């Protein structure tokens, strides 16, 4: 409790130090609140631009808050340009930690001096993020050849910092859950638990390396995205070494356009990659901010995406994928009744919800945004209106979909940055319709048969013996049951015979008594 209290006091201190309270109050149009903002700012140096103050405050508060700023930086439709530009620095310009600390971390992880591990090592980091920083190096492979690699090193003391913030978040979630009737529907404790899981997964670099390997296998045949190969001999829990990727950050659109990259196609490819990972594989890159995405200008892979940083991935079950795909497909077809029915079938709304009322509410939210380019659509606004509607119908927030919602906002931000004319709906609709056909058509049946073939191949030769054993077992069971029935019948017969003898004796006794009475009467 004391740790959470101290962390809370520190957060309040940072908010006041950087004038974030004044920044919030001045965003309101009411004169009284703006006057209050001037009063609370008296005696503080708030001469730095507001965006810079916000960025520096988030950096001081730690990795969780930095990640929050990263998500915000992709939503230029929701933020003033000066704040969005400043928060963009959080993507790849977080202050690095000491190179000496990085070297000591590497040497401790491998148990060897740096010069015994790498042929060359660049001490100056090439990228620094909230969780780790990256150095370039050269290794000697088993066959004696050299290879350029990237070395990712975990920031020191991260686990302690994150645990403190998560403890505070859990306490706040408990307050929301206990004090707010609407908060229970939002499942704040479950959402924080989900965030906790993914943040701790991000601190395990071996898990990140395995995530990258899985995504690399999944994307091999798509020819739209490059994912670095992990060098497993050089991977540890807090240090991983991977293939060095050479590309231009996706945020540098002018440079990409000057190099001849087809920017509208790049935007469409991003949507295709996202929906492929989500609906085909159920395994998707869930941290797709601009700092983690580059574009290749190499002749052999020109114009392809380069994905980096795989600490956070999202997963969906087959049930999740099916319901989401059906919802998206019905939405793209403007079949709002089906969307309402799916919400009820999935249990996202109470079973007694009227379909026609939910259908009407969803139509009112979504219909105005069709047939518009992305520059005229704000998924943030759509989600906000859907949230307001969900409150009315007691929609339960699904914690396992939080990462998907975050990634969808990232995709929108990237699409808006690349091609404001992108029609998100028409780009995604054919993909989803094809995917749905694959799920219910003959292709799906054939895939299932092929997947089960090894099991069938083993089972078929054993089938006659299994049938014989079943029939024999059944016959023995039938015989046993028959013997039980015969024994029960015999017991019943003996009981009936006893009853008949006793009853017969009683009747004969009564008749004999009447005979003697009558004889006595005649005498």
C-alpha cells in the first residue's frame, strides 16, 4: 500500500511539475475553467510548448505511460498537430540508457566478454524505446561467415517499475469496479490483468523471439511484409540478436514517395496484412505504431513492409475469429440486423435484448460513415458512439479484444498518414468475404480432412478390432444385465409364492372358521 501511495504522489508531482493540470483545464471552453488554469499555473515555469511538456511527463512516468503516448501519437484526428508531432518522438526517440550498462547486460547474459561474442559492436544505440534499446553488431556464424545483426537489450530495472505501475492500476481498477455501476460492465480488473500479462510477456525476450519466428512463418507466402530472422544461438531472456533489417521508417512518407514507393498500395497492403494476421492466423502484431514499421527499398523486396518489435502479440480463438469476421462482414454489407443478432448469440449483450432496437442503434452509429474516404472517418469517434450505445444495451467489454481494438486504431492512424483517400471498408470487404467462404466451404472441409488424416490412418486398421471389442463388451454387459433380471425375477417369484401360500392359508382358515360356526349353530 505504501508503495502505491508513493507512486501516486509521484504521478501527481509530475502532473503538477509539467503543468498537465493547466493543459487539461485550458482545453475547456468555459471561462471559469480557463481562469482556474491561469490561477493554478502561477509561480510555475510553463514556457515550454504543451506538447513537449506532455511528452517529457510521459517519459518521466515510465514505460506504461510512454506506451499510452505512443498510441495517442497515431491519432492525429483526435489531437492538435503540435501535440501529435511531439508525441511521435516517443516512437523511437526515448532517451537511451548508458551503453556501458547495455554492454554489462550483454556480458552477464552470455557469460563472456563483449569481444568474444561479436566481431564488431556499435556502442551508440541506433534506436531507443520504452522497454529496450538496439545496437548494431556483426557476428561470426558457425560456418565462419560474418553477418550483420541487430542486438536488442532490455532496460535495467524494468520489472520493478512496471510492477509498481500495475499495482497502482489494479487499485484504481478496483475503485472503478466498486464505485461505478457502469464500471462493472467495462471489466476494469480483467482489462488491467490482460495489460499485465502482455507487459510481462514483453519483458521476456525469448518469448518475443518466438513470436517473431511464428509471425515470420505465417507471413512467408504473403510477400507483403519482412520479419527479421532470430539468431537463436545469441538469444537470451534480456538480450536477443536478430537479422539486421534495412529500411526507411514508414513515417517518412516524402522520402518513400521520392524513392518511387506506391503509397496508396502501401496503405492497402497494411490493411491486408492486418486482416490476414487477425482472421486467417488469429496471431497478430499488436504494437504496430510507426516506430516499429519500416519500408524496404532494397531491389529484391522493394515496397514491402518491415515489422519490428514483437514483444506484444494478440491471439484470438476460433470462436473469437468467427464472431468478429461475421460481424465485420455483416457490417460491410450494412446488415445491421445480423450484427445485432451476433452480439446476442455471442453473449456480448443480455439474451433478452430486443434485436430490432439494437439493430436501429447500430445503424444510427455506422451508416453515416459509409462511402467516405478515411480522411473523413474517425474510428475513434465511431468507437466512442458505439461505446455510448453499448452502455444503453449493457454490452460487456471483452478483455481479450482490447489489443485488437488498440491495433485497429494503429492501423487507422497509419492508413490516414499514408493515404487519406483510402477506403478502409472496400479494401477489407473482399478479404473478409473470401475468408468466410474458406471457413464454411469445401476448402475448409478438405483442410480438416487433411489435418485429421494421420489420425484416421492410424485408426482405420484398428477399426475391426475396436468394433469387435465393443460388440463383445456390449454382449457381456447384456448377458450380465440379463442374469441380474433373471435373478430379480426369481426373487420376485419366490416372494409371490410366499404371499400366495400365506394368503391362501389365511383364506382357508377363514373358511374353516365359518364352517365350524355354522356346524355349531345347527347343533
